[in-house]
C-alpha cells in the first residue's frame, strides 16, 4: 500500500508541476526574469523569518501520531502550538519592516519588493494554517487528500497568473496568484478534515510535543535557511534578474523535487514508527529500497535535463533565459538527486531522537553553504575579489554543500542501522554514464534544436539506460510488472476514490 500511495503522490505532484509550467511559460516570456525573481525573493524572505516560529512542531506531530498516541489529543496539541507559532512569525515580519522603515529610517529594496513581501506574508500565514491539516493527513499516510487539493489550487493560480501576464497587471498581482493557490488548498483541507476528531490538549502530550519541537527546532531552522538562503543572497549580492534566472531553473527542477517531496511524506512517519519500536532491520530494508528506486528513477532524468538543458529552458522559459539558466539547471538537477537519495538515512538520525547530532550536521551544511555562496556569487565583497558566478554560483554552492552533508548523514546513519548506502546504485551510475556518452555522440548528428529531436534522443537514452540495467539483472520481468501495476490509472483512481470517500476512520492499513 505504501508503494501505491507513493506512486499516486508522485503522479499528482508531476501533474501539479506540469500545470505550473503553463503559467511559467507565459510569465517568463511576457514579464521576464526580474518579475519571477522579485516574487521568489518575497517568498524566501518571509520563509526565513518563519524559521523563528518553532518550525519543529509539524515534525513532532508526524512522529507522535505515527507512534500511536491518541489521534484526537495529538490534533488538539498540534493546532494549539501551530496557531501560537504562526502569530509569532506574523508579528516578527511586520515588526521587522516597521523597525526598518520608521525607526531606522531605511527604505526597503524597492516599493514593489515591499508590497510583494506583504503578499508573501499572507501566503505564509494561510499556508501554515493549511499545514495543520496537511501534516495530520501525512501522519496517517492519506496522500490523496493533500495532493488533489494542491493540484486544484495550482490550477486556479495558473489561470490567474496567465491573466496577469497577458493584461500587464504587474508583479504584485503576480504574487497574488500564490495567495489564491494557498486559499484553495486551505478550503480543500478544511472540507476533508471536517469529521476528524480534535480533543483538548493534555499536559503530558503538550510537553512531549514541545520538547521534541524545541529539540528539532534548530534543525528545522537551519533547513529553512538552506532552502531559502540562496535566493536572498543572490538578491543582495547580484539583483532580481539573477534571482529570476535561478528561480526559472529551480522551477524546472521541481519536476524532480516532486519525487523527493512525495517520498518524504511517506518515509518519515514510517521510519519514525520503526525506530520507536526499535525495528532497525526494517529501517535498513526500507532505506536500501528507497535509495535503489529513487536512483533508478531520478538519475536518468538528471542526465536528460543536463544534456538537453538549453532546449528545455528554451521551450519552458523562452529566449530571455536561454543564455543564463541552462548552466544553473544542471547542478540543480543533481542537487535534487543528492537530496532525494539521502532522505531515509537522514531521518534515521531524527527517528532515534539524536537531535543534537542532526543539529550539528545541519549546522555544518548551512555554514558550508554560506561560505560557498559568498565565494561563488559576488565578484567582490569587502574588498576581496571573488568568483562572481552569480546565480550559477549559488546553484553550485548548494550542490557542493549538499553532497558533503549527504556523506555526513550517511556515515552517522551507518552507525545506527549499519547501512551507508545501497551498493547496487553503482550499476545505475554505470548505466547513466553509458547513456550520457551515447546521447553526447548522438547530439553530434541530431543537434537537438527542435522539440522532436529532443524527444527522440530522450527515448533512445532511456531505452539504453533500461537495457543496461536489464543486462545487469537490476530489473526483470517481475519488477517491470510491479512498476506497470503501480502506474495503472485504474488502480490509482481506485485508491484515491477509496481514501476520499472513507473520510476519517479510527483504524487504517499501513
């Protein structure tokens, strides 16, 4: 059932990103990289303040529910803490702008940047209230109730953004599209949560949540900064246009990130449950399977995105991005691979409550990321001549720090479960390397300037990749049949229909 839930979640996230590419296609061409950059900066600026609002509450809820605590009481505790957290963050952001403008007398970057930040603040507040329900659904592995709402919200936001792009309403109204998306998701979550139980918090569970949240708070704080620091640093070291180039590449790589996000939603509560029961053999088996399947799927997509980066950017973003964004897309693609394949190893450390270790490792990653960003992004800082790679530098800084962090997390998860990684992925890398060489040779005769040429090359490359795995006996008829069953539309439709229809039930299958 977990495999079916994961497949459904990945398919829905692919659909969500595919819908998002529609608005990206028009906005990038009609409004340019600066508009994308300002909106992305606003969201990242607000998100970095969100790191001060006890961000570990959601993880605490996932862990306590997966451990079998009373579901209704867990909801009461989580909703109380989350509401207090959201109010705190809102006050901090408004207070920071008020202090800057009216006490220090310093203007924000620009009036448009300031307005976009206000819209992004409202988006953040609505999203945080939605997370109350989303994390509850995630803790119960009810992914259909999350993903269908997100697809609906994305669809409405896309229609709005396309209208803004064609009518020239401006960047602030473009940011409002994110707000529409958030409101739809919240309404959808409220509808499906209507029969779920919420009980008065008890002191014991409240303290348990708070202790775990405070323990993981700094880890979540650091992870939030790692996700958003790059765009903020590009803004201050370069400009909004460079943020736009970076955001365009990031938006394309989100197709791969969809697999990571879907995997996190199901792996974390499952690993937490196994760790709480000290079933480390199950943790080991799950971690190895997760890395094997993720590598098998994500790695060839990374190769295709790298080989055809220029063509992909041209098709999705347009000519305004083609000189800068392809070089950013390549490292960001492999960044997604690095992040996705280390997930299960990372959560082993959190699952056994080694919070101090996880905090130290996350802190090292953040420090490395800052150092590399400072070296790679600006041309000069404090009188020191630096590389000046701009947005491309931020992509490589994040990739390098992520690889180093991945190795550290793998080492310490090996101490817990005795597994550093799955040896069979070496076969995947050999297949991917041969696939890459073939496509590079093929591109000498089929330049890939047109969409059809890219499709032909992608099909040939994928067939070569799968053929090599078949020769290595890494896939066989039974595995192919298993994958085909997972992506069977009738099967996925039946799963979604059953979950949405049943509402809340006290006991459910893993």
